[in-house]
């Protein structure tokens, strides 16, 4: 049995993440999804809580035939011990999946096999683009799986994003 690990901030979980998860699911028997920056929320870069992101992801993964574990991972300001931090709070995994150069380097230095995947429509499927569209009342719903839009609606996510962006714009 092979277990993979894929980390992201998932702010929010979007179609690019979902395409990557579907691709990884073809290679492994089980998947650990690490929620990065789990300790951060209510900012323009990280508007959603770890719990809200877990809801988004869990509802999206129902359709996939793979056992998944969603693990919140708080930020650690010491890169040299980051992989051991991840391993200490995650189920064991055989291979990590990432396109982030720092994450790839840290896992490789720790002796963890890393696979990269082609980005899926990266020009538009990028968290900052989704968040910008949320703030400006743009079309963000087409960039996320339907369950994510439902969670964002349930938690008042658009109103939160707009309030946060106004606070940040005024230097607060």
C-alpha cells in the first residue's frame, strides 16, 4: 500500500487543487492532505480557518474513491525542522507531492521522495486570483468545486473577505 502526502494552504481549495488530488489518487492507495498555515485565518492571504478548509476539502473528496486524511499543519518559522514537524503530526507517508520549490527541497533533504505534477490551468487557478475575485464580486465560483462555493456561502466567506480587504486597505 502506498500513501501520498500533498500540502497546500487551500485558501480556498480550488479546481487546480482538485485536479492535482485526482491525479495523485491514481498513483496512491491513500492520501494525506496537509492544511498549511493552519494557525492563520481572517487575513487577505489566509481568510479561511483550518476547520473551514477541512470542510471544503472533505466535501470535495466524497466523490473520489480513495481514503484521505486531512491534517492541519501550523506554520513553523524554522525550515530546517519543518519536515520532521509535518511527519510528527501526519500519518506516515511514502511520497510527497508538491510544486513548491522550498517544500520540494526540504522533503528531498529529509530523504523523502517527491513527485511534481503539471499545474492545472495555473494562469487562472491560483488562490490569489480566486480571493481577488471574491473581494471584487467577480466570478470566483467557476474556479472552485461546487462544495467549496457552498461552504463559502454557509460561513459568509465573501462578506468576510470584503471586510478584511477594507480593513487591510485602510492600514488596519
